[in-house]
């Protein structure tokens, strides 16, 4: 049995990686990071033309009809490049609409999202760490909703919002509908700025999903965040290696010192095996539903924890320079911090794993 990627999947990653290297080098990334917009319309347009905005949208609605593993492979590359833009929320919104929408809703909404003509985001998290569907409290009265959601990435530029409601329901809302108030917040990851959204008797399309759809959406988010963190941690290890070769101490590169090279080797051996976790979790969501939720939570808990440890050690390996705004490490450090905390921290996901296992 072949446990590797297909030729098409390898090509997908190579294509996205090549684009990121040429169109979003560190100089451009720093400009976007410094201004805090977290979005480059030119990147969005180019990637939409490459089909990235509609990867998991069914072909009949203008998408590529790929699986979650394919999407996670792109998320890994985006983590490596710290790609700014509303991709995470947009992907999750298209996935949620595909899972939960009626035929009419899918045919009306998904084509424009798949082509990147319109942008979407998801509003799932509430309060301090309330991320699971059973914890959602946004009220539904007929076709109108009221409540508050926070940590909604790229809400300021979204055309539509997929909202998590009480009892684990989902709704699609026009981002410019009357009764919506969007308040931008100061987040640590400037590649993915977020907002708090207040819905005050807002008209919404309630999605008629089946049981467990909201849980699957959150599980998919966990896998994508883990893949992103994996890519970001891999990038940090590459930065560590480059710095160890270029920084000299006592007349020789610091990479010659055992304490440094052993630390970098340990980071590599701790991160690389976790690749199998998010590959399996992504595959399970499409093919092994009975173990998908637990695999997703286990993946997010372990990988984001390992990635955060790698980020902290990368700062140390870069010495005092590693703590400064000028050092590239801080960009990926902050991206991993977001991946770790958004939609459940490792402790919460480990509790979820234990509950799903009946402990």
C-alpha cells in the first residue's frame, strides 16, 4: 500500500509553493504584516484563477471537487509562506455550504465563492474559548439571528458569513445586512486579522444540514489549522538552519556547536513524524467518519503544541535577535500562536479526545 501523495497532490503543492516564493517573498510579506491588512487583492485574484478558492467545492458549482486532504496540503504551504488572506475562513465557509446547504442555496452561493468573485468568512467561536457547536448561543427566531461571535478572521472584507447558531445549526448571512456590527480587534497574527461581530435581529438563510455537520466543520478547521502550524514550524526549522550557518561566534558558524545542531536536529525529529497525524485526520474526515472527530482533535492538540515548542526554541536559537520585530521568526511564531488557540487550545481538544473515547 502506498502511503505517499499522488502525483497530482505533489504537483498541487509544488505549484502553490512556487507561487508563494515568487509572489509573496519576505519583503512583500513584511509590508503586509506591518500594515496589518492581512490581505493582498492581487494574491487573492491570482490564487482564485488557480482554483485555490474552490478546491473543495463540487465541480457542478464551479469548484475542483477535491478532498480535505488536498486542501490541507495547500494549508501546509500557506503555513510555510505565512500567506496572508481570507483563505481559511473562505475554505470553511465553502465546505459548510457544501455540507449543509440545500441544492438551491449551493447553486446560488457557491459558484461566486468558488471563482473567488466573492469572499466568505466563518463566525464560529464565542466568548473565551467557546468553540464547540454545543456551546454556540446565537439565537434563531424564524429566519433572523441575534448574538455575538468573536475571532472572525477577515470579516471586514467578507461578502458573506457562515454563522454557527444555537443547537449546532448553521446559517448564511450577507455581511452587509442591516443589524450587523463588525468591530476590528488587535490580534497577534497580522496575516489573519480578526473582528468581533454582533448580530442584532439579522436576516439569515438557515442551512438545513443533517446531524453532525457542524461538528464535521469544526473538525475540518482543526485539521487545516494543524496543517498550517506544521508548515509554519517547518519554515522556522529552515530559518534556524540558515541562521546557524550564517551567524558566527568565536570565529566559526554557531551550527558547529553541539548545543545548537542537536537542538535543531531534535526539532526536526519531533515535527516531521506529526505529518502523518494531519494526513490521516484529513483522510478520515472524508472516508472514516467514525474516527474523524477524535483524529482531528488529537491532531490539532499535538501538532500545535509541538509547533509552539518549535517556535519558542527558534526564538532562542536566534538569540536576542529572535525577540525583535526585525527578525523573520516573529511572523511564523505569531501565526502558530493563532493556530494553537483558535477554535480550541490543546487542553480543550485533549478533553474532547477523552470524551469521544469514553474516558
